[in-house]
């Protein structure tokens, strides 16, 4: 059951419960029966049923036999944020050029709580067991883009994000102990880039750099991901870091040119 926020006078419980139902669906739970939705949300079956059927009436959920699933209309919930962001539209052509130059997948992400959220992506091939699209979330501590974004925080905020995260070893290589993560994030902060080698998923290696605003604050992260079957980590840094830094600089310059000093605004 997800953690419950403190409910104040302005808190609408039915809306919160409806959003819990929507966010219960993910890549590993694309279709679920009522009992599973209730289990994943911590709601009673009767409440989950009412919410699911309300969402069906609104067009956000469909039902096939006993299985419920989200519909594409759910994407509208993120449209206002992404359209106001400006960042994906500005970054996309840069990602396409970078992907063509390196012949690897490239992505852009922002920090949301203790997760990263993909806001733009160009995929050359699938190298993860889970498909990545705009809106995909991963734990920040175990990703190259997440470590770049965490490195851009002050120490108090970094401590708060790590304290709120569910730190676990996703692979045998994952750095997940808080003290070790602080050391690694400090190293990322000093060198200005992050390399993660098979910490999120076995066989996946990625390199990320920050995208800063006019005041030098880190607002997004840009990465290139590749299979660990090829070469070694140092080869990826040697070949991909210069074009990554160049592309991040070009994105930041375009954002400044259109007044987009805060990609998350």
C-alpha cells in the first residue's frame, strides 16, 4: 500500500483514491483483475470497483472480461505538463542528432521526488527488459541521469531524497547504501558526469550529463545508453562524453534563447 499523505481541510480523498488506481497500472501490471487493483492500492474491493467503473465512464480505463487496463486517454493527464515544459520539444532534435552520431539510444529526464521521469527519448534498439517511453520512471539512485540530477541538489535536499527512496540492490552491482551513494554522487558532482554500469539492469550501461539553466542550476539530465556486451566502460566515456556535453550545452542554449530558464516550470 502506498504511503498516505497528511489530509488537510483541502484534501479530496476520492480524487486521491482515483489517482492511486490510475498509478497502480504500470509496465508489469498493464492489465489487472479487481482483486489485484485493490491489493496494489490498499483499497477495499468495493471502493476499487466504484473507482474503476467511474474511470471507465470517463474513458480512462477499459475492461475486457475480468481484466481492467488504462486507455490512451490517460496520456492527456500529462499533456499540460509536457506542453508547458517546452523542454521535450526543444531537446528532441538534439537527441535525434546525438543518437545518429553515436548509433545509440539517447534520453532526457527530470527529477520527480526520488525518481527520474523520461521527457524525451530516441531509441535505436531495445536493450532493457522493460520498454522505455516518455513518462517512464526509474529510481534516481540507480541511474546515470538520476545521479546527475541528485548531484545538482544541495546536501540537505540530497539527504531528503535519499531518505525517501526505497534503496535496494537491483543487480549485484547496484550502489544502494546511503553512505556509498553520497560518495558516488559527490564524485559525479565534481566530475560533471555519471557512468552507471549494470546497476539498474544487467547488461545495461549508461552515461549522463546535466542540462543547466542560465543560473547554472541542473534542471534535466541527458544520457546515452548502450549494451555492456560491447567494449568497456572507459570506451563509452571516451567516445560519448564529448558529444553528450556538446549536446547538453546546445539544449541549454536553446532553452535560454526562448526564455526557458526553468525546464520544470
